[in-house]
C-alpha cells in the first residue's frame, strides 16, 4: 500500500505534533496517534501510548487556559487529564466493536481518506509531492499514520451506520413541529449586578478569603524562551528568478499538458430586441410584435434605433440592443443556438426563450484562438514563480527536518539548512512575537519533549510557514503576592458579590410574587420599571437565551402566572413571569422545512444511539488505566 510513500519515508521515527495531520473525530473530537510503548491504558489488549494521551492533554489544556485567560487549578488539570484518557479508552473500545462487526478499511479507502486531509493538499487537491514533504517533516513511520487514518475511518463507518439506521415516526415529527411553533407570553425584570457591586465593600478578611479561594487566577504566566528556525514560502518566493527563455519553456510545457487553458473559445457580438411575456395569455401578442419588428429590421431600418424604441431589455436597449462579445455558454439554449448559427450581418427571429421573444442581429465573429506566449506571459510568470517557490519550500522543509532529526543543536540545524536562528523571549501559552498565537506552535513549545531540551519536529504556523523550535529558560507559573494584585482581587470580589446579591434579590422577588404580591409592586420595590408581557418564540433573539430556556422548560400556567428566576451571563439576574402558552396556527410547512425537521430529529436519534453504544462498548471492554504514566 502506498509503496512510493513507504519507500520515501522509511527510517523516519520522530514524533509528530498533534493536530498537524488535522484529523478530528466526528463523535468525540479527539486527535488520535499511534506511538511507542509506556502505555496510559490498555483496552482489550491494545496499549494506548502515554505520549499520545499526554500530547492530547497538553493540547486541550492550552485551549482551556486560553479560553479562561488563566491557569487551571491542580484539581481541574487532573480532571481534564482523566477526561482525555477516557476519550482515548472509549475510542479504542468502539474500534474493537467495529472490528468485531467486520468493519474494514481497504487500501483504496485509505488512500481516499488521506487525499481528504487538508494539510496534504495543494489548492484543495491531493498532491503527492506535498504530502510526502509534510509527512516526512513530521518524521512518523507511514505505517503508524496509516493505522491512525484507518482507526478514524472505522469510526466514520460506525457513525454512518447509526445515521443510516435512525428513523422518525410521524408522531415524533408532529410533536417537534408543534414545539417549534409554540410561543410563550412572558415578562421579566433584570436586576443589575453592577449597581449592587458598586455599593459592596469588602473588608480585609473578605479580600484574603477571596484571594485564597482563587489563587490559580493570580499566577504569573508560564513562559519559555524560544530559539527557532523558520522556513517561509513568501521569503523563498523572493529568491526565484526567471527570464523569458524559462517562461517560454514553461508556457510550451503547460500548453502541451492542458491546451484548453490557452484556448479562447469562439465569441460573437449580438444585438437583440426583446418582447417580454409576463403572462402566458400575452404570448401571441408579444410574438406578433416581434414579427413586426423583424420585418422593419429586414426592410432596412437601423437595428440599433429599433432596439432603443422597442426592446423591453432596459439594460441593452439604451446601447442599441448591443450585448457585447460573449461565448456561447453565456446565453440560454435557444438564444445561443440561433446566435451561433448566424452569418455576420444576418437578422433572425423571433426566437422564443423563457424571457420572451427575441429578434437577433449578428454584428461580428471572433473565431477560436490560442493565447500566444506574449498574451499569457504575466500569468505564466506568476504561476512559474509560485511553482518554483513551492518546490524550494518543500526542499527546505525536507532539509530542515533531516537536520533536526540528526542534530540536537539548533545552531547546527540552521547552518546545515542554510537558515538563521531567531530568538524569542517570554513566549507564553497566549503566544507572542512573530510566531503569533498559532495553537500548533503553543502546543509544541510547551510539550514535554521540547521543555526537556529536545528539538520539535516541523510545526506549521500557517500555510507556507514552518518552524523547528528549541526551548530555553522555562518559567513555571508562580503565585503573585496578595498586595501586588489587591486591586484586581477587590474588583473581582465586588463583581462576584454583585452577582450574588442580584441572585438573592431575584429569588426573594419570586417568593414575594408566589405569595401574592403584584408584579408592579415588586418591580417598584426593586427600583425597576415593569414592561408589559409579550409572546416570544424559542428562537427569539431579542430575549436572552437563559430566559428563553427557562420559560420553555416550565410547565404551562394553570390559571395563574408561573414565576422563576435565572442568572444572566454578565452577572445580572432575571425575575420571570410566564403567563400563557399558545401555538401558532399551522402555516403549511414547505417540503424543505419538513425535511429539515425530519433530519434534525434523525440526527438527534443517531447521536443518542451512538452515545448509548459507546457506553455499552466501554462497559464490555477490558480496561486497565495508568493515569500516573501521564505525570
């Protein structure tokens, strides 16, 4: 299988940065790699490499900490580590099930799957030379990459089986249709947390308690100094020099390979007079007008003036009916057939199309022509430079990857690859410097291997930019003293306290309403203005999602409003009154809407079945875990 790739990659054994290949599980969203022993778990006799799980954990940890804009606590990190390991275990348990059920991935299917990987494509198409360069740059044996892709493909097959077998009953569809049309009459009050926060003042004990409870939020960032070597397609493109002789040779080669690229199709310049048929009953009248215009044109009247006088194509009428030069494909069938069968100067009609009746005059013919070298020169120049730059880029990647695998000294690597070493200080998990925030770079910079002093494999920053990294002076997060962050702590305490007070007031308001106090009275006591109730739909974007979710989860009111409260994302709290439920009358859903509802239900059913199947596969699997191997 893929013998060319096997032969070219034989002997390369370095690790790969998770995510470079870019395979993502459809079901569970984890990246899969096959690696060396020292397993983190064993599932039905199959070992799961601790290196693979550790890399996946580091990747997800970086994402979580970027989203949280801070460090996770030790307990949160342990929980995340356990969840990542469980994803791997569940995945392997499902693959065992798929194997037992006879799911297989043929060599042809494997090749198809590889051709779909974006990182192995050029301009959206599978490119063997580029794929070889990318795979070799990662240094992973091709057999392991094949196993990875087969693993993913089996799960795709399993998912397809669930999708194909799911179904929806007419009663389920009717129920969903009714729910999507349902509206609920609500009113709500928003208790602002910011106002309450401004009035709250913490004492020293409260500040200390908040700081102690949220220490992970007041840490110095984890940083590392990086030395790196970069290969850039844009920079290499500036080194490509080309003369006319090279361009002429390239032009001849491309014209021989794809002559249609350099062929200008026949073009014709047509004028027309259009008589529209807006209603079928007007057809005969429009045709009669067209025939009268044809007689006038054939008798010698100026066609351009006739078009200005009679044509109902306002766009071309002002230009005497002139449609300009155009290829056959520009026109609708009957119009094109007539125009491209005429002789120059000929007048023909009436021609019937979906637009009405046309009278045509052919003003000129440009026969099929081949674009000369001079006409193609600018296009060939840009294309040749891009092609040569890509060759240089792939060669540079190979050279850099070879040097990095054979040497631990980045200065030696740079010298052998003919590149320079760049230095970047204080690179954090939020990125930095010219390397930006590329997730692959962050994950590589803080991976255990790189932090231990090893060179990274080739890391793709973006299309056309790759680097090899070496880390120095790794600084782990350190606790910031309270006095250094006191202002931030007080602000955070006030914000949290404002939210707590808003929630307390909302809960108390609900109890008062349930006790019989009027809506207006409660609103006035809170210093708020009561707004009249209104009917809202589930997808009404003018109403906060938290309020909509709450009221549509409530039972229908039985003679009196249903009161509830809900926290809002900015710390505010809402007091909600649900007073009525109604269903919009059936509007005769279109076939497309009906199909969308049915597909939605089928997808939900397939997802639920897949989750149940995953749980069953996990329960049946023989599993032994070794979480300590990830430390």
